[in-house]
């Protein structure tokens, strides 16, 4: 796992990580939702995508068993995680208390 990934998830800024796969239908459905979320939340939260096929060590470290899996980090701690498609309103509600 790269140092920059560790730096990002250990920062004070909440970071939403989308563990996904290119072959995953629900992951493709999650992309426009994440774009909408980024537009609404601005720079208050980072959003990064991790391809589980290309980054198997990261997926294993965080026990990602299905895709999409979303994990919210702040200061290196997992504040929330969920597998499956999540609505933009649900994401906003989850992230808001950590901003």
C-alpha cells in the first residue's frame, strides 16, 4: 500500500474510499452517485477509488469481501463502512458529523 494512501486516510479531512472492480455492475451504478456527492460536499471530504483487482493488499487489509464497499476514514480510523450501492443523501448524512 502506498505511503500517499496512508497519508490520505490518516489526515484530519474525512476520506471516503470506494473499493470497486471494473467488472462490477453495482460499482458502475455507484460512480455517478459519488460524482454527485463530490459536487455537493466540495473539499470538505476526499473521495478516492481503489480497484480491488489492482490493489489486493489494500482490499485485504480492510477486509473488503464484496464490491462496492465504501469506507469512511478520519485520522486513520474507520468511522463507517458499508457494502453495496448507497444513495447520495445517505452518504451526506454519514459524512456530515465527521466534517
